[in-house]
């Protein structure tokens, strides 16, 4: 089966000469493989259509498109009858539908743009699957008819007849102020069907903004409101699309516990609850899930859905990139998260940069920093809750902020490259222009293309305007730009925000390689514990009271730093024997009790 996808929102016929049509060898031989619908003119207004039944998949249109908006791929013929939804002619295709386990927590795992949110909207009843029939009007009756003989037939029948009720927490919480107005407590009170809003106020730590208008909330606060609003509803199936975005580790664990409460502690008068989650933080996904469904394919083109796995097996299959039951390798290489044991013993090396004890005082917040140093070839991870001063610390190192007490002297020859937490996308500037501006002509070299742009998937975005990029795409471009600068010290504030698991680990791998190749060093602020486990040699742990005062520790070895941080969170990690990845122990489990009693919150090889 051949799939041709055109990103029509980025297709700009007014700025090209229809190279995709003019250079197609089939068109030149008289066959209509790509053209303007209804024999319309190539006037810069009409957009082309690729006729998949004629196209031979040569890929010339893909290479000739000046805006890189065309994808043509071949999929296994056996999938021809398994299309579950297609977004119009030359639109994204989703194959199969997910099987969710009643009474459990099922997580969707896979890269961005692979169909996870689409599948969740189908389960929520917001999208009626068309099973690839884009020229027909789709109804629930047709969906039930097309799904006959599958597990989804009964599910669709119940959705259509409203025998089951679903509630979905959307991915983009920043749109909430556009849809609702008023104070948080009043909004939740109106929709509180389970009399839980007061409990959720405490569980999700919403005291500080309980009386505030939603239009004045931050991204993390909006995320908590969205989660609380979903949990307050009385439904059978709860769907959470990226519930941990904008939240720190402690808040993510609180969200995990709230989601667990839906399943584990329901009252005897309530129906069995089922939960579906999309999450890119592998540690949190592992912590809260019972089952995992893998999504694979080609980003923005098509997605294929696997059978459900138990969580440990499913995550390991995803990292391996090979599905044994289907004899399908969906990634060329396995993702390995094992730490280099030699890094644990790194105690000596040339000091690249030292900083003194210092303070930074604001009207309502004070940060105290203990002195430290960073060596050549070293990455120091920074952990702590939101509002504790991590970004302020990085800004002090970058010279963006000046300390109130203490003198931060830096060798003038030391070059610093800084990626801030919040990114902006200037209008009128495309990706390749931005990268050239910050990194010079080397961004056009084959080395930079193969070692930075391709691993991050930026090579297909070079002609796109920065302002048109998604949050994840903009993040990857910002990371690439930061690492493209000639620098001795790299400062990266939350480089994995909005990224999929694969992209997060690609960024972590890239940071380590750049630092080691250049004998440079890096400070990395990050909430994803597996990212930190992979990238960091040592850790700085921030403690204190958020928005009041923060204290930055001296850099300490990984085990000491993680033990201190995780002890404050009351969560323990063990190592997976197959992949070496840290795995969160389930709350109240035997392993958790044993490790807490021994004071081992991290690094157990059990």
C-alpha cells in the first residue's frame, strides 16, 4: 500500500512553480500521478493532489518540493484493510485502533505526529473513524458497520447509544482561558459531579491559585485545573493527553497518584473506571501504567497501533524498536539508556568554570547558591520543583542576571551558549536562516546535517517559518541552535519540553556527544528523570519553599544527588535488568518498602 501525504497548511503554491507536478516522470509521460483537482489551473492558488493508485513512489516530488511538505511511503500490503482513519485525500493515515483494558490504566507511547491524539479523540467519541473512506459521510452507523467482528464494534455501539461516558483532558491547556472564565474554585464547583474538587485542591496543590481567575494562570496551573476538571466528572473512561507538561517531578507524581485513585480507590457505588494516558516522561508513564500500546510509523504521514502489552514489556519493546509478535522493526537502532559505569568514578579533570557562593534577592523570593565547579567534558544536571530558582541560577551563570551578593567572575575567553526555558519564534525567519545566524556556515556542512539535524528530524523543517513550528519542533530547533554556537559552556533550560521519548533521548545523546567532542561542559535543567539519568555526570539539587526561597546544593555525584532528591519525593527507582533504564517502583510495593528501609531511593539493580 502506498501513502502520499501533503501538509496542505504548509504548501505554498504561490511561492513555487509546481515543481512536484513539473518534475514527476509519470506526468511527463502522460499519466496523472499528481495534478490539480478537476483540471484546475496551476495559478498559484490551487494545491496539488497525489493519486496514490497511479503514483509509483519514485520520490522525485518529495525531493523537488521547495517547502518539504510531501511524503510518499510504502506500507505493508496487509495493512491495506486496516486503515482506521484518514484525514482526507493525501492526509495522515492511522492504521488499526487501540485495545484498552477495562478497569486499568493504558498508556500510549510513540513519537509526536504518529496518531496518539487522533486515537484518543476516536476513543472519546470526538472523531468518528472513516476507515479510509474519505469520500463518504461518516456516521456512527457506518463506523459500527465497518468495525464488525472487532472489539471496537461493541465500543462504538456503546458510544453511539451513550451507554458509556468519556471525558478527555486536552493536550493544549493554554486554550482554557479562551473557553471558560472565572475563578478556579467556581469553575470546578460547577462541574464537580463527584464532590471531589476540595480534595483535588489539596492533592494537586492548588491553594495558591484557588481563588485566581483562569486568565491569570501559568501553564502548570492550567494543567492542574484541566486534570481536576476531568477527574471531577463522573465518567466511565478518562483520557489524559500529556497530563505532565509544564509540571515538575513532584507535581507529576501527584498527578500520577490522582490518576491511580480513579482506578484503585473507587467507591462501591461507582462503576468501574478505565483510564487512557498519553505521556512522554518515561519514568512517570512507567509509574502509573498497567498496560502500554505502542504507536509507530512515519511522523506526520502514517501511524500503526500495536496490541497492548504489560507496561514493562511494552516499554522495553518500544525502546528495542522491534515488535516480535508482528516481526516488525520500526526503528533502525535500539534505544539504550544504560549509563557508562566509568562516568560514576569521574572525580578528576580540568576545571573549566568555577562559581562562588552567591545570593539573588527579589521582592518575594530569595535564592542561595553554594559554590561549585564544572570540569571539561562534564554535564551537570539540575533538579528541583518549579519556582525554586533553577532558571534564576542558569541566568546568573549566563550573565543575564547579576547576583545580589557574591561576585561571579568569568574568564572573558569563556564562551557561553544559553537556551532559555521559554522560547520565542520571530516572524519572517525560517529554520535554516535562524541556524545560520547563530551557528554560521557550519550548519550547512554534511557533518552537522548527519550528526545534529537528521537525528532531531530538523532536516525536513529547514524551509519552514519559525512561527509555523509546533512546540516540539521549535524546541528541537532551539536546542540545535544552542549547540551550533561555538562555546565552552552550554546552558540548557528544560530542553525536553514538548518532545517525544525518542526526541528526548536523541537530545540527551547529542548534548553528551557535543560536550565530550569539544571538551566543553553543560548545565541542564530538566524534570525528566530518565533524561537526567542518561545525560548527567553530577547533579545540583534545589531545595526550599517554591516562590519563597531556594537553596542550590553543591554539585554531587549521581547516586547522592538522586537519593537526596527522590527521598524528598518519597519515590524509589530500580534498574531494569534488560535495558538498564530506571524504573519507578509502584506505591506500596515490596521493592519500594525495602529500598526506603535501606535508604536506597536510586540505582538499585534489583
